[in-house]
């Protein structure tokens, strides 16, 4: 049978034709949800901004940026649930942003401020904190469906960042300069926060609180007083609150509360 050149040309055109618009390599392109990822990008920016400020010697500004990141981090997940825009991309992006803002940034702030004076011991302390954050985030993502929702397994990474950077903010705010005993104190806090994040110590998650429930009028007055107390000396009050929360887990553990340890490979 003779070959038909016109037929061959048609077949070749069909095979080599470019994929239709909206496809990449024959696969349909998928977009991302803008609103929750804007908040996550804000978390990443605050972490990077805090590192830059620490490098320029503005440790107080860098610490405040970490606390702003904590607020944004608390909003992105809630916004995603409220608007039904949860996605796997958002979950992975959130973990990466948290690692920068609550892991690398606080560790570098503490190291640049005072831990560098301890030499090798100083960067080891900062690394223990940073590694604890990474392990904590990985374990949380792996165990999100199996751990008791009433408790966090280990200190949450934003709270660990508040303990670490809150200390630096508080000391700088009160006019303390980097000295030998402050380097030792900061090292102890860094190691404490890193170990507590990867421990099985239970921390109340506040997920059982019904925020939609009606409350007496005096509760609003208590909130106003609380805001006033924080505003009076933000660095000291915020660090004291988060440090108390970090210690509360050990109190709960001593009282018999336990979170079943689950390893990611299970």
C-alpha cells in the first residue's frame, strides 16, 4: 500500500501540537489560594526581617518582628478554615515559614547578640534550639491526626520562639548589654526551649475553649486590664507569660497528664 504524505503530515501535527492553554506539559495547572498564603508569606517575611535586624544590631526590632510573626501564624490556619481554602501547598509553605521565623531567626538573634561570645558552645546552643524547632514541626505534621487534640506534644514552636527572643528583647529593653553571665543564661534558655519542643511533655492547646460562648460582662473588663498590663512593659510581661507557659507543661506532667508518644515512622 502506497504511503499517503498528507496523512503522515496530519498525524505529525497531532503528535507535536502544543498542549492547550491552561496546561503545562500535558498536565492541568493548579493555582494556590491567595488569602491564607498571604499571611504565611507575612510570617516568612517577619522571620527574614528579624534576621536582618539582628545583623544590624537592632535586636529589639528583630524580637518584635518574631512576635508579629506569631500573630500572623495564628491567623493563616484560621483564615484557611473559615474560607475553606486549606491545601497541601499551604500546609507545606506554613511549615517552611515557621522554620525560618520560629527556628532560624530566634537562634540567630540569640547567637548574634550574646551566644557568639561563648565560641563553639554558643553556636551549639543556638543549633540545639534551631534543630528542636525543626524536629518539633516535622513531628507535628506527621502526627497531626493521631495526637490528643487537647494537648500539644512538646512546646509549640511559636511559644519556643517567644521564650527565646522574648528573653533577648526583655534584657535589651532593660538596658543590659551582652556579658558573660547573660551569655550563660541565654544558652540555658536556648537549650531548655529546644529540648522542651521535642519532649513528650503535654501543653494545653486551648482548643477546647469555646470562643463563641457568651461570657459575663466582667470578662471584658479583665481583658482590658490584661491589655493594659501588657502595654505597660511588653517585653517583660510577654516573656514572663510565655516562660510560664513553657514551665506549665512540666507542672502538668508532674500532675500525671500524659500525651502518648507517637513517632513519625508509625
